[in-house]
């Protein structure tokens, strides 16, 4: 359906399109009159003293006519730019209300698209709002449901408890190390995941580049004295390289990262059970790494086969027990809601099996159809549950977590996620992953090393966010890792300029 918008700025085309995309109406938003528009939405703005009031009408060619109004406090002293920002928020608010009415549905996240809900919660908290005021603001202005507003509060509070210095971490950094290899590619995945024995650039050349990056960044940390808070090995599957290669990599990390013994957390994703071996677990233990992920995704063999995981439920359990026996103290498990062919029955089974294993944390993803994934390209082959069932699975999972003492502690949303829902990380008391909180809340710079590693620059003074991405494929990485390292160091120098200048001043 083509919806023609009148009375909004051109810059609002994309946000309004993102809102329309949350509904099952296949909408195309346009700002220029098109003769084939099926509906016209008109915004009218008036100022009433200290308030701006907006009215939105939706008129469909079938004769339907809907109307909504909303006003927002806008002190007279506000700049033009700030008034426009407020009016834009109100237009998004009214658009959601109109589409809720038109489709007889309610969007649990209201107008929140392209923004991290927990980040918004923290920014309102730091603005000095009381908890009740934050909730009210989220529900009234952003149309977030009561349940989701409560979820944000419990996550925000937990993050503050787990990281008491959450709002002061910007003077340090965390390090992400991307290992882009996997035994096979899963049908839903678009992460850098190249066949470990494939022709996409040799593992050896990749590790040479990674060692080089680590040395250079280690030297920068040494020179500047910037402290490292957490280190995270992700991918891909970091345990798809050999035990000897893992050993050399961790040896290098201990050799070159200053203050490594004070780093608060080191995590290695061992996601695919089929990569875990006693030799690799020995290497992890040797380097005092006892936080890993072992990801079942599902506890149904048929599903695992359909999504191309090439490991069985039995292997997940066996490798989990082995990891426990060999000293892994903090094990996370990823589950995905809404995998093809799965409904509440399969979810119930996954939760029952999770209970038997008793991991320290569980990250519950909702399936997202990523544009470049095999699953999206061959969508007709992968039948997934309807929205109502997805919501039921999400609700039963949240209830299960609650009754089993797992607290939600981080949350993020993705595009094209089933039911327009979210991914939530749950954890037993005190077992949360600090890195997951740091990356989601963007509270400090993350230096990304290796393939597909995205560096995130958080300016310690302005808190402005910048990004830098290493290439996803090993061939490009292997050819140009030196250049990428130089660029990162130049950005880091710029970012921590004050810190470095300060350090240079003699006592
Ligand atoms: C970067 S992946 C790596 C994990 C590890 N290689 C594995 O497969 O177990 C992290 C997690 O994201 C989730 N994930 C990846 N693609 C997804 C998708 N399209 N929809 C929902 N969750 C997804 C999976 O649960 C996966 O464990
Ligand atoms: S989900 Fe994990 S194992 Fe599967 S392809 Fe992606 S990164 Fe590799």
C-alpha cells in the first residue's frame, strides 16, 4: 500500500518508513503526491502557548478516515531545531497510533525504531528523571507497552548494579577479537563465518594479521595507559581454530596487553559444540579463561539439521558436560525463538533441557530474517510460526527465566525480527557478561581486531559515537591488516587526546 505523507519534513521519510515496516501492510511511504497512493496521512501543527499540538488524519481510498491528536510541552525559548525535533517525535507518535488503529494491532515498542531502548532508558535516567517518570515518558510519548517499559527498568537497574561505574567507563576500552571461521554456515546467519578448511584466505595468514594487530594495539595501550575493562573473542566461532593456534593467540594476548591480569572479564565464544575438544578446553584453562558460550539454539535435532548446524542435541549436552568437568565456570547458552518448524512445544522442550544443564546465562534471540542469509534468500523453504505464537514463545520464555532466577540484563532489537520483538540476555545473579552490557549501552570504546570486527569509538568527552569496520572476509583482511591497524591507532590517538596529553605532563 502506498501512503502519501503531507506536513512532515523530507528527513522524516525514513523513520516513518521504518515505523510502517513494523506492520504487516507492505507499505511504501512517499512525500511527493503519487496518483496511485492508497492512503494519505496529513499532519497539521499548531502552537498553543507553551505546547505544540499536532493532528494527524489518515484517509484511505476505500473511504476510511481516522484521526489522532497529541501535544507536547515546548517552552517558548526553545530553538527552531529543538521544536522541529519535538514535532518530529509527535508525528512518529501519531503515525503509530493511526497504524495501530488501521491494522487493529499494537506495537509493543511503539515508536522506537533505530534506537536502543535501554540506551534511551539510561539517557532519561541521567537526565535526572525518577523511575516512575521514565516509565510514564516511555509509555505516553514513545507508546512503549507497560510490559516493555517495566522490562527496560529492570534491565537498566540491573546494569547499574552489575557495573556501578557504568556511566564512568568512557576513559577505558574493551577489546573485541573476531575469528571469522565456522565448521559450516548456519542458514540464518550473516556474521563473518568462512569454512575453516575453505579457500577464503588461509587461517595461518589471518592469525599472522591478528597477532600483528594485537601487538600494535598492545603498544598503544602501553604508551597511553588507557585501561582495558573486558576482552571478548567472537566471530564466527573462535574455537574453530586448532588448540595450538588458540594457545599461541592467548599467549600473545598475555604478552602484549598491559594490565591483562586486571581485565575484569575475558570471554571466548565456543558457540558450536562441534568445535569443542578436550585439548581446546585445556588451553582455555591454561590461560585462566573460564567464560565461554556453548550455543544449542534449539534442542530439536530436526531443527538443527534444517538450519545447517551440523551438530546434534546429544553433542551439545556432551560438550557442555565436558566443559563443566574441565573447569568452565561461566557458561552462556544462546537460544533462538521462532526457528523454522518450531512452536511453543519445541520451546518448552528447549527450556526443559536448558534447566537440566543449568548454564549461568542464557541469551534468547528472536529469529531475524537477515537480508543476505540463506534463509531469507530461500524463504519459501523455511516455514516459521505466526506472530501470535512467537509472542507466546517469548512470554513463556520470560516467565520461565523469572521462575528459574535468571534476570534480564541486556536487550537489543534487530531489523526484520519476528513479531518485531527483541533479543534478551538473562543471567543468574552476578554471572552477567560485562562486555555485553558495555557494547549494548555504548559506554566505552571497543577496539575491534580481526575479521568483521567493528570498532566503536565513544568520545570520552562528548560521548559521540564513531565506527570503524575491519573487512569481513579473510582475503581482504590478510591483504590490508596493517593499513587497518594504522587507521585505528590514528583514531584512538585523536579520541584519547586529552588522556594522552594529561599523561605527558610531568608530576
Ligand atoms: C555471532 S553469533 C555466533 C555464535 C556461534 N558461532 C554459534 O553459532 O553458536 C551469536 C548468536 O547470534 C544469534 N543469531 C545469529 N543470527 C541470527 C538470526 N538471524 N536471528 C536470530 N539470532 C541470530 C545466534 O543465537 C548466535 O548464537
Ligand atoms: S551462527 Fe555461529 S556457527 Fe553458525 S554460521 Fe553464524 S557464526 Fe557460524
